[in-house]
């Protein structure tokens, strides 16, 4: 079952595997479901001899009830070492944050940033949701994190709803995390000729400006900059959800801000 017409099966239902080589994680294999399956599937990736540090990214959309790893009887399995930044980066946002429409799980912008910076992360992207509800505000405020990426814009149904919830969410998080850097991001598919889109961006900018006036650790990323450059119009599958090109560009821009936050430059 596909979650939407924008998502391919590898991104929605597949697992991808990375192996660390020469100090960087390299895409090595894909566990992709067949066209038709009912109670799961199996797949094999041969890694060769020697000790390997392996990362398996879970599906961006479909939930997993059971996962079994089959190893050669002479193999040994142990926990990988800590991330360089073990305290996770926390992301909250829409289907774009969740990973639509990356071709496979490792191509979400959060996964790309994690590989580049060797940082742990928690992805709280909610397709069709992420509306700054009270329950999620309380949940976010209780999370332990090194950086908070507030990628909340898209699914607020109106400008008025965004205005009523965006700064409220930020202030609730800030109350329990007075020193944690917060990166605010407006939606990447903004149309500069659309007054409605500009008003939404202005709401997020006001939250940022108010925080700056209080001397708090914040960054604002204008969503228009996320797809900037040549082939901007080719960064999505449907004028909204980023393909791999769009995800890579988002990782470039947001990743620079996350890097600065992790090393204490915010």
C-alpha cells in the first residue's frame, strides 16, 4: 500500500543500508518490498569479509512490526560507537520533514545531515498533520535534544492558525530548554507572488524576531532559500514535496545551521 501518489515504494516501505568506509557512510544496499506482499518480505545484501559499521534506515512511511537480521553463523554483532553528537537533533514538521518524497529513507534531509555531521536525530514529521496541537507542544517541550529544528509551517490550515500556534509552540519549548538552539524554517515551496505564502513566512519571522530581541539562541531559514539555484523548479515531484535533489539542497542549508548550532556558534 502506498501512502500517496508522490511516494515510491523504496522511500515509503523500504530499508536502505549504509556502510562506513574511509570515515564516511556509503550507500551499499536497498531492502525493497516486492510489488505485492502480505506478511512481510526478505532481502539479502552481501557485505563481504571483515568488520563493518552498518546503518540501516527504516521506512519513511510504513510502520514496522518485526525486523529480523540474518547473519552468517561465524559473524559477531555489536553496538556501533556513539555518534559524534549523541544528544539528538530534534525535527518537527510536515510530510516534507517525514521524508516525502525522498527516493529511499537515507535521502530524507535529516538522514543526509546525520551522515554528514555524525549526529543522532529524532524525526517528528507528520504527513498531513503537524498543526501545532497542544498535545504535541507538550511532547516537544519534554524532549531531550541538542538542537531543535522547528520546520512547522506547511500544515497549519490558515495564516491565523499558524499565528496562534507557532510562537506558542516555540515559547513552550523555550521554557523547558532555555539554552537549546532553535532553527525555524518556513516552507520551501513558497511562491513570492502569493500574498498568502508571504504572510505565513512573516508569522515565523515574527516568532524569530521576538526571540532575538530577548537574546535567545535562534536562527531563521527562509524557505525560499532551500531550493535556490539552477533547476529550482526540478526540486520537487509535485511542486511541493522534495525529490532527492530538493532533499539534498534542504540538507545543505539546514545542515549548515545545525552544524553551527552543534559547535556553539549560535
